[in-house]
């Protein structure tokens, strides 16, 4: 097939599983990451997937990074906007820095990446863009006004862009995971994690591979009629 897929935050957690699933499906995969060189090097050595370091929050770095990936691998056909961070705090303690860091990475980062692949996808009349939002962007979450706003923004962005891409063969979709067993969730204190699991009807955290399979489907030719959609994968916790 020879298609090229670029996964942001693609060397750890959910993104790593997405990179691995897309490689298994026959894509040439490039995995972007922000700063954890050790994890990226280990990921590359284990899975044979090339890693590229830049921050999605920096527009010019995205432009240069994508140009490098395209020089190495060919035009990006599939973009997975997976990179994300949390800076949780109840709103009365949330600082402008908490707000800005999360918006810059989780929302503006999606603009920065998508904007730099969009013209090429339009010219080639094919593209797949999948952005990883969150259940907390759909329903809101205590101490996550920044994160919930960014992740809800990703959904609005997707629905608007799906309309612009439709006639150009570009689909734009969101996967909205519930709680998934990655570093991000395992960093939550155990007691809090137990109370989270108690609220999940299937009675467990999701696995990164379960999100990766949703992303691989939306990236495939079989999903050509699905655009502007949000696939919720949350163990029955929230319906949207
Ligand atoms: P992890 O913290 O395990 O991994 C985050 C990845 O994003 C890392 O590869 C990290 O790079 C990268 N990253 C962070 N900031 C940037 C940046 N500025 N530029 C480029 N890459 C960056 O996160 P998860 O795997 O848990 O989460 C992946 C996505 O899924 C996120 O968008 C998250 O919000 C979303 N999500 C996660 C849920 C969960 O339960 N885990 C639930 C719902 C949504 P590096 O390795 O260099 O640090």
C-alpha cells in the first residue's frame, strides 16, 4: 500500500500502540515525540519505527518536522494527532501557565500539525486525520477546565474541518477514549484510580491497543464514508 502515517506522541502510551498498529497494517510510520529521548530510543529499537523530536505546540517546528518526515518517507497520508498533556488543578488554583500549556499542546498543537499536512492532502485528493480527544472533553471533569476545553475544542475543530475536507477525499475524525492504562492514568494516585474504575461499567481501564484499533479503522480505506465523527471508546461510561 505504501501509505505514510505520522503519529504525534507516537513513542509512548496510546500513541505507541497506534504506531505499532499502523505499522502492522502496512503503513510506513513516523512517530513524533516531545522530549523523552530514552523512551523514544527504546521504542525505535524494539519496533523499528523511526522517531522524530519536536513540540507540536511550536508551529515552525511542526512545519520543519513534517518536511523532514516527508523527505525521509514520502508525503504524509495519515496524521494521528495523539500528543497530549495534563496540568490538572481546581479552577481557583489553575494558573495561566496551566491553561496555556494544555491549550498550546492539546488544541493549538492539532492546528499546527493539521495545517502543515492539509495542502498536500488536498492536492493528492486523499487524507486521513484522526485526533485523540477524551471523555473529559465530552462531559467535562473536575480540575480539568483547561484539558476539557482543549479536548472539546478538538471535536469542534474536527467537525468543521470534516466539511472542508469531504470533497477532497480527506476524512477528519475523533476518537474519544475513556480511562486507558498509560503513564498518564497510572500517575493518578491509586485511590483515585480505584474510584475511577468503579465508575466504568466494564469494570476495568481500557488498553492502549483498544484505542489503536479504532484509529487503524478510521485510517483505512474502509472508513471513507466516516468523517466528522466521534468514536467514544470508554467502557460504557459515557454515551455521545
Ligand atoms: P502519555 O503521557 O503516556 O504520552 C504522551 C505522549 O505525547 C508522549 O509520547 C509525549 O512525548 C507526547 N507529547 C506530549 N507533549 C508533546 C508535545 N508538545 N509535542 C509532541 N509530543 C508531545 O499519554 P497517553 O498515551 O495517556 O495519552 C495520549 C493521548 O490520549 C493524549 O492526547 C491524551 O490526552 C489522550 N487521552 C488519554 C487517556 C488516558 O486515559 N490515558 C484518556 C483520554 C484521552 P514524550 O514521550 O517525549 O514525553
